[in-house]
């Protein structure tokens, strides 16, 4: 069975889940656990119903098997075994916040804090910044949370890009006149090559 992205978002009454590649496949519940179980069932019933009606089942257009947006994932991962071909996200130890806007032209990013550790990981594109080791304000001035907030606001504003070449990729975040930049050497060339600039979450 194919692997479909599932997006879970916090709402006033709990959580809402949907599958971008399966329009109309949604679920909602008061807890994250229940929402996870309901969307698994919804995917199964949705695909079964399409086949019974003779409709073609869409192929996945996205690669993640599960994505929770803007929500703590303390001490657990999300497993779609039996629904998504055995492909699941790894267990998360600590607290993670992942931001995946509905507009694919905008940038995804995530923040992760490991249990019992002072290290904070900030991820965008193929890059991860480890704080406090890769701080801009090494001599004080601003604390780590303020620095991460500045980077997050820059990504939300679209002040970022990814430069891909056959043997390296560089992720850049522009905060004022300062640029956070990390280069990564992928195992295999990952096209398309060139510079991708991201759109702001909200157009003013």
C-alpha cells in the first residue's frame, strides 16, 4: 500500500487531521492519540470506498508518512503500519514542534529539544543548527529562545532559500543583515538543482 502524508493540526476542541492526497479524508478528536487512530481508519475506509465505486486511488505526491504541526510530540512517534506500507516516523524522545504550512511554496521547519539535554535542534531544508554550539549571539545579548524565535519569524516571512548543486546543498535563513547558513553533502545528487526561494506564510 502507498504511503500518504497525514497532517495533524491543533484546533480549539482538540486536533484535526487530513490527508492532502485524499480530498475529503479527514478526522477530528479531542486527543492526539484518538485523532491518530481515527485518521488511520479514515484512510482505510476512504481507499476501500473509492475502489468499490470504481474510482482510481490517487498516488501519493508527498514523501512524509506522518506530520504533526505545531504540537508537542513528547515521548512517542507515529506509526502508520498496515495503512502506509510499514513506513513510519521514528520515535521522538523529548519535545518537537514541526511547522508544515498547507502552501507547498512555504518552508517547513522544526524545533526539537532532547530530554535531559541543553541542546536545541532547529531544522530547515537539509540543515540542522545545534544550539548553543551554532549561536549568532555567542557573547550574550540575546538568549537561545529569542534567537530561535527570530529564525522562525524569518522563515514564516519567507526570508530563506535552499541552494542545491550535484554534490552539496546549502540552507540559508536571513535574519536582518545576518545569514544563518549550513551546507550539507548528500549521499546522492538530489535534483532539481538551483536555488529555491520560499514564499511567506501570509501575503500582505
